[in-house]
């Protein structure tokens, strides 16, 4: 029968097309707390590989994590600060880190039905530091952020929501919640 080979071929084609599409992976920080972490250190992430563009990033450990070595550019579908206090503060080469550069993270999958960027109540995300390089956090068009904890933006750093259809909800459940900027910029 001629139809069976065509059906089998069609099913194989659909399978091959589906398997070739890149799927985001959930990456969980398992590296514990401390300072001086390298973002791309694969041993510190749940599946033994560093995050790549399109992944979802989750901080679920009750620790303080300070990243001082960041990629220059990355694009993730989600960034969730659930139980950790996290600092993105890339070093300057004046402090002996010639490979360090300013960093930009693009967050969002463009599907405004889910939260793309989240900071839990009484948790913190620090962008930059008073002696570090710039760090830019940019939401993509159609992305949604929910900030129940604190987002602190230091000098030369930005939190950018200029893209069409972005929404940031700030829920002040405790007196230290919300957006805070120390000479930084909220666009």
C-alpha cells in the first residue's frame, strides 16, 4: 500500500522538525552562597552546564550569591529570585580582572501570560555595585515582572522596561520591598 510509507515519512518528518527546535532548560543555582562566583561555572548549576540563551534561571537556595564574573550578553526566558539574595556586580579591569566587561541580560519570552522576572518577598537582587561595572537588565516586549522583594540599581546600571507591552508589578508586602536606585536608572 502506497499510503503507509507516506504516513510513516510524514510522522518521521514531524518528529525530526520537533526535535530540532531548541527548547529552554530550567537552570537552578546549586553553588551555595558566597562571593566571587563565575556565572558560567557549570559545576554551580543543576544539570552541570552553565545557562545558555533561552534558558530559565532559578535561585531557590537560602543563600547570598555574589557574581563578579558575568557574561557580556545573555538572553533568558525567565529569571526568578525565589529564596536567594543575588548580586550581579561585574568587576572592572582596574581591580585585576581584564576579562571582565559590562553585562546585559535580556529577560522574557514575549508571552505576557506568565511572569518572566520575579523577586520574592524579602529577597534582593542587586544590579552592580558602587565600584563595579554597569549591569543592564532589560525586559523584552510583552514581558511581565513581579517584584515583591527589592531590586537595587547601582550607579551606571539600568532596569529597562521600554519595550512595548512590558509590565512591572511592584508589591510592597514589607517595608523594604520595591524598586530602589542608588544613582542607577529605571527606564
